[in-house]
């Protein structure tokens, strides 16, 4: 019988191997990471000594999602799994270097105070340049940027002009440092949690974000394709991944709806999405940015990593 995840128990290696033997049933998420049997409420979870088997998708983990789990413990768990990178605060970069891990991407001015308002330009430019310097010093090639939130008195046309004017003041510096600015598209539909959706966010349409990127007209202006946010706002994920492959500089992953685990309670077929990403020739990072709901947050991460290891 296939062993499934129970919050109170621990999955044995024997149980995991027994689950892996169920590949022929057709009820799996991938050959290495089987799903629960039909009708079972929980998915199978890799054991604590699980390591990435294929590694064709270069996976990372976003630190804030796993709070209050200590970051040092999260780093060690990611390293044990064979994950090559993480997205965490700069205070932990020395630990990553010590373990031979990379910084997948880093933030800058945040999603609320964006270049949509010209009054924010000095702040955004300062933060972006500082992050570009930090990225270059740590062999990181992606710095995140955002449009900011809609504001009364600023029309859409003016907001576009403001965003473009700000980014064009920074993009030359990014080119010199060989760092890409990655514009993150966010959903504005989910108002249930401050990090599950962002009502009022200006760049909430991925096609519109691509248009902004094209107008900056630089090979160092890219899109952060957040699979969770794109699914909520636009859908048609695989077609858009193929369509925008030349503009995508980074990926984030989480379950829809709810931004939870990548299990069979959500609507995205993540193995198919990962295979589509690989088919485009993408060689960057895919960061796990889901908010765990399982009591064992590291078990949730192992499961998600296994699902995406196609």
C-alpha cells in the first residue's frame, strides 16, 4: 500500500520507495514523486534524506515563505536536497557561499513604493542601483522590480511613462554590471492575505508587463514569471511561457488557489509547466514561493521540489 503524508507521523524510506513503485498506476505527479492513491487525502512526501534526482530545473526557495522556520535550518535543508540556490536576506549570503550555493535573485524597492509615482523615483533608483551592486558582488544576475500601486490622480498613461522613465535611468547601469531587472507581475484579485494578492497593483496583467519590458528595450529588462500570479490573472500558462520565453528572466512557483503546496488540491499541473519551461531552453532558477499549510514546512518543501524535478 502506498504511504501518504500524515502530519503526526514520519514517512519511512520503505514507504517512500513503495510509493515510487506505483508509477505504473498513472496517478503520479512525476516518476520520482508519486501522488496519493485515488481518494486518499494527502500526497506522498519524500523522506528527510531526499535529494533531487534530475536537476534539470534549477530550484531555489524563497526564505520568507517558511517563517518562523529559522533561515539557517532552511538553508541546510535546501543544501541537503541538492538545491543550488536560494532567495533570502543578504545577511545569509556568506552561509550560501560556504555551502557552494548561489543567490537566485534579490529584491530592491518592494512592490508598494514603485516608479508609478515620480515622487518615488529617487528612492527606487537608489534601491535598484544598490541591489545591482550587491547582485554583481555575489554573482547573482537578477534584481526584482515592480510597478507599484495605483494612485488617485495618476492616469494609466502617466503611470506607464513614469515607470519607463525610472527604469530607463537604471537599465544602462544594469547592463554594465551584467544584471537583469526582472519586473514582477502580481495578481490583484486575491484580497484574503497581504501576500496572496495585491489589490491595486498596477502591473497585474502579464501581457501588459511584457509590453512595458519591450518599451524599455534592453536585453537586461526581463519578466519575473510568477506561475501563481499569472494563473490567477491570465491563465494559459504553457502558451504564455512559450510566447514570452525570450523575455523571462526568473520564475516563482506556488499552488493555486491559496498559494499553498504544489499538491493535488490545487489546479496547476506543475510537472507539465516545468517541462514546458525546459523546452524553451530556460537555464535560470525556479524559486519555490508557496506558503506552507502543512505542519511540517520542510516536508512541504521536499514535496514541492520533488514535483518540479522533472
